[in-house]
C-alpha cells in the first residue's frame, strides 16, 4: 500500500488558499478514482482507492499545517508504512506558480508542514511533491501570503498544476518515484539537491 498525504489547513476559512494545494490534489484523486467516503481517523480525513492496481490511502491531516507530522506518524505506525511509501504533497513559495518538483528526500525548504513530518518520521528520506505557488512580494510576510487565495489570473495555472500533480501521483504509484520525477519535474534543473 502507498500513502498520499496532502497538506493544508482544515475548515472553510482556508479553502482555496495557497497553503491548501495538497488538499486539492487529494480531492482530485478521490474524484478521478472513486475513493471511498472519507473517514476521520488518525487526526485526518482518510479514504482508500485503487490506482494502477494498487491500494492508495489518501490522507488529509486535520491538525493544521504545522502539526501535520502527528497525523502522518499515526498512519505510518498503524499501517506499518515505510517513509519511502509516503508521498507528501505541499505548496512551495520557492517555485514558480504551477511548477511541480518531486524528490525522494531532502530538507523541508522552510515548508512547516513538511518540516513537522520530517521531525515525526525521524528522517529526511520522505518523498515529496511540491507545487509552486510563487513568492510573496518583497517585504510581504510569507506566513500571511500562503493563507491568501489565488488571484483570478492565477487560477488556471494552479488548476492545471493540481491535475498534473494527480497524474504524477498515479505515475509514482504505478511506476515508482524515478519515473514520476523524469516525467513530471519539467523545468527543474536538479531534482535531487539537498533542499
């Protein structure tokens, strides 16, 4: 079994924000593959589906972003999942809007949810798929920026990125992380750098 963890903040207040693109990828996969009705367990909404003939567990932690690791650790322990069988989907302010970057390991790059997961899992070798949400304007606080909704002019690019990210997850499940990186890290110069 593989586990996809989409990061975001729970509640209507945060729907459609830059920080919640991970939740949007989870929703896209659930829609495409007819996931089971979500259950609340492990401080998360979880649902099961089949992708490429394999079971995939969708996890949307409900702990708020900065405490996502608690939920992920519970899921990993209960299902006895190795870190390499997790894929974390999150926003990244260091990537241009809509660009995807998949890596098998590395630092959190300042993404607080990913940082918390790395701490709880005890390793940086946690695969992740980052979705670029662009940088805040000079002088703007990044913590506030990621809680903004996308501008109308950005929505097409982010919708496309969510769909492409769902394709990348299917590639990861069916063919492995190397194929997912080769196929979906378009425009990324070095996909295995340490950050």
